[in-house]
């Protein structure tokens, strides 16, 4: 009897234990459904598209390691404009600008991205603008003199070239158009001269226009991110988690001059084409559709009877331009360029900028709430369809030049200048410049070489102020119309 009670108690205890364990397991399994199992190959949810198999999708280390060695420190030397100028060429002429002390060389810095093994480097135009000397410091601390191969101030890009003995690390171009808002990106550069700095953020917006470029035919279609970017980051890399270049960091939105939340990068859809143009042609081949545009809002949609608020409104068509020849009209609403949707002027500019003069693009529009499609043959800035070749400075200005010999510099008390050796029909003769004139500055920028002169006039528009002196010591100023 006693043995039976012990057995019964044991069975009851066993059953109770089993029930307790089952209940405990059920309860805590339901409470922890969001916990990643503790296994060595566990990975969190990926926030971007697929990354290569040899990368680590759980961290930013793969992209950082792949890109940091190809981002360089760009160091520039330039002459600051003198503070002793009266600000008026006539005052300078009468009161003796030769008495002003020579300004001391100034230093500047930024970032750049190696994009080819043989040493082509992309940076911002504002990083090297007016520079007398450009040096590039690699991540391994090697230093090289850099040549300015070409630039395009209308998108704030410049291309440099260095000569290195071995293959250089470079960042491959990625597809900036495949970026999605919310995708992780890294900014790599040299903020405040802190070399090889990597910061992370997400894509906050695309095709953003912040109206910072004041050049003719300016294109602003920035990638906006919240990755920290500060002075010195300009010209650095914006990369995706694959370590691919998807933008060149260019600007920040700030009231303090330092990062306060948002930064902006030129997308590689624009960068890559610009680099290829400069390498192949020596000149950026800008394609022009030939329309002036307005954004569409509810009020404008009601005004023109548009059912859907999408696309961009054509407010003017250039006579004889690509759009005019194709058949576009005022109040047409452009919705797609070669099948890519455009809902802002900056998006349309970005799409057109991928092409060259004489390329054909399909332009989809809405006219009177009916869809239509036209084929437009894009033009160059001069209105033609041919490839634009670099203009020789001698041809452009109608003059020949030579760099000033050192003895003549010393005789005239000059530190720099180039001399006009001949004047033919052209802009210089029309402005009154004579043979022998020594050019010292153009628009207040010091001129030391013919390359300096070419850069000064290359992107100039309107009236250009040319300062200098004749061999007899007479100081002169000329306004050259462009």
C-alpha cells in the first residue's frame, strides 16, 4: 500500500514537471520571437540590395576597406587677392597699385577619388579653383604633383592626373540611379584635415536642387544624405555598401559652416560621363534639349487642366533647338526621358546630362491629357550637333603669348605674368590690347602661365577684367567682352 502511494506520487510529480516545462517553453518562445538565434552565422536584415558574397553585410567594414585607400587628400597653394586694392581699376591706376605688398601664398585642402589605376582623380572644381599648385597625398602618405586635366564649374567637378609607378587603388563606379531613399551610404574624405575619415548615413532624398551653383547651364541634382560631411570632405567619395562610388561629396546645408544634418553629393550618373568626356575629348560634351521648365503643383495643374500632378511643365521652347525640331510645345508636360520618369527640373537635367550632342532621346509628354512621344536629337551649347573641341586660347582671344623671362620680371618688379607677343583679329584687338602687354591678372586671379590664362577665360561670360603692365611701366586695364 505504501509502495503504491510512493509510485502514485512519483507519477504525479513527473507529469507535473513535464507540463511545467512545456508551459515555460511555450510562454518564453512566444515572448522572444524577435530575438536572433545565438548562432555564429546570424545576420540582421539587410537594408540595401544584395552585396557581393565576399563582403560582410552586417557591417560597413567591407565598403570602408574597399574605398578608404582610393580617397586622397588634395592640397592646393594659391595667391590670395590683395587686400590693398582700392576695388576700382581707375583708383589703382592713379594711386599706384605697384606700392601694394605682394600677398603671401595661401593653402587650401579637400578630397579626391582615384577612379582609374593609372591615376585619374575626381574632385570638386571649387577645391582646385584658382590654385597655382595642386598636390595629392595618398592614403599610404605618398605625395604627387597633380595636373588639372579638365573641369566643369557648371556641375562643380574637376579631373586631376598623377603619375605613379605602380597600379593605384581605385573605386569602381556604381549606379547612382539604382539608389533608394533610406539606403545606407558612407562618406569618405578628409574633414578638417583629418585624413581617411569614414562616416555613415542614409540617402535622405534624390535629385535635390539647393541653388548653390551660379554658372551658366548649371546642373544640380544632388544625392542628399545625413552622413556627416564637413569642410575638407569636398571632392570625397560617397559609396554604397558594395564599396562602389555613387557620388562625389560637394556641399552641406549649414548656417554654421559645419555639418548640421544634411550633405549633398553629385551622382555618378553625371560624374562618370563628365570624366569620360574630358579624357576622350578634352572638353565636357553638354547635351541641350532646348526648353525652359516650370515645376508642377496643384495650382498649375488646375490652370492647365492636368489630371495628375507629375512631370515638368514646358514654359518655353528654344526656336530651332532639339525640343522645337522634335515637335514639343509650350504647356507640354514632360514625364519621361528614354523611359526614366522625371518629376522635377533637376531630374530632367540629370537625365539629359548623361548624353552627348547628336544623341537621340525619347521624350514622353502629356498634351491635353493625352500621352505622346517624340524623338529629340540633342544639341550642343552652340546649337549644333557636332562634338565640341577645346578652343585654343590663341584662337579664342586672337593673340599669342609667352611666359615672362625672369630678368624682365625683376626689371618691372613683377612676381608673375605672361606677355602678349602678337595680336591678330579677335577679342584682344577689339578691346585695345597691344603687342607687348604683360598680363598679370584676369578677374583678379593671378596669371603665371598660359594654362592659367586659358582657365580664366574658359568659363568666363560677360565682361572680363584684364590687368597688366606694358614694358615701359605703364599700368593698364582692359575689359574683354565674352
